[in-house]
């Protein structure tokens, strides 16, 4: 352990699937002290009971503001819901704490508000649609390939409880490909569709296909095709633990940034 003071973290959405993983990952050995666990469910429950005897010894609290007044934090990590994340961020910044939002589905207006909040209060914050380092690398490699191979389709595959389609990562990959392309993709012949929607949807001139099945977690293939060759870049999230490297990196670095930073890229490249 270093002599640096530990980073005090409040976790929102602490009783959820990602929240529990975060509670386990932010250990004192890694330089963190989880000071509050907030959720709208399991209020009053002991975090150790939720984590099978591991992790910090806290009670789940209902209100982030009250939790931060009781136990000041340096960083608020939010894995609750996109509808609540902007309010949580305001609550954090008002008390001088930075936020790291992992919830997906924030709107353009939410992002604008968060940008103004960080700039106005001089408190840095992050919104990170994908904490998996491998997924961020997949997008970077796809961006590189798109310069030379403009013909590409994305197949994203997720668990059957995912609410949105396509995934935010697929959309972001398509946007990066669109911006990196030096040539327009090949125009395909008019197709007779025997099944409606069989060719998927199109965003940023990239066809996207969303697979939803039990047993999957989060997977994506970016398939490039050129004369006589194909290139497939594939990323698989096999366990929620795979997101924790990125979460720890953000919780460690967010206070050294300025304004609102979107995505893990800024900390990796
Ligand atoms: P989950 O449903 O298991 O957990 C969400 C938790 O938040 C629940 O315990 C719920 O009670 C709580 N919650 C909801 N609204 C709340 C509110 N207003 N105040 C306090 N608590 C509230 O979901 P999950 O699988 O853990 O995912 C959570 C979010 O994280 C989703 O938006 C998901 O898309 C996102 N996610 C992001 C990444 C990433 O890499 N950025 C990875 C996985 C999941």
C-alpha cells in the first residue's frame, strides 16, 4: 500500500449487479475507502450480507446527499439508472465530490447539463459508457482499420435483459468508423428482403445487428471486408469483474482532470 491518502468513494446503485462488483473492487489495498453505499432498494441492508461476507461494512442508504453529508467522499461512482444519474451528479458536485457515471442511456441534454455543471463549479467528472479496457481498444482498432477498409458491419450480442438496442458501444464504434473512413463504403445492390429487418439497422452508414440471448453478457464483432480478405475485431465481456480495471482507473484519476470527460479513452491513449 502507498502512503497516499485513500480515495473516499460513495457508490450509488450499490445493491445492483455492477454496484456490488464495485463495492468488492474498491479495496483499501488498492487505495480506496468506500464510505457510503446508496440504493433505492435494500435500504438498511448490510453490504457485507449482500456480498457474502466480503467488502466494506456499511448500511445501504437511500439518499446520496444525506450519505455525503454524513461521510464526505472524493468521488461518487454511479451505476444506478440514467434517469437519476444527473441528479446524483449535482448532489456530488454541490459537496465538492467528482462523479464517475457508468449508467448508460444519458441524453444529449443530460450531457450538456453535466458539462455545464463541471465547468461552472470547477469540479471534474466523467461519463464512461464502457469501462472494459478491451472494448475501448476494440473501438480504437476499428477506427484504425476503417481508414483502409471502409466496408464494415457490426454485430453486437448481449444478455436478454438489456433494455436498449443497439448498444451504446455499437453506436459509438459506428460513429468512430464514420469519422475515420477515408472512402465511402461500397454501394450494395438493391436487395429483396424475404424477412423484414434481416439486414439490421444502419447508423453512421454502418449496418448494425443486435443479438439478444440468455447466456450472453456483452460481446461485439466489428467485421471489415475488402477484396479477397476480411478482418474481424472481436471483444467479449465474460464477467462484470472485467469492467473494474476501468472503474478503478477512473475513480483514481477523475480528480486530476478538468471539466467533463467522456469515455475511458482519455485515460488510456
Ligand atoms: P441493476 O439493475 O442490477 O442495478 C441498478 C441498481 O441501481 C439497482 O440496485 C437499483 O435499485 C438502483 N437504482 C435505480 N435507480 C436508482 C435511484 N434513483 N437511486 C438509487 N439507486 C437506484 O443494473 P446493472 O446491471 O448494475 O447496471 C446499472 C447501469 O450500469 C445500467 O445503466 C447499465 O447499462 C450500466 N452498465 C454500464 C457499464 C459500463 O461499462 N459503463 C457496464 C455494465 C452496466
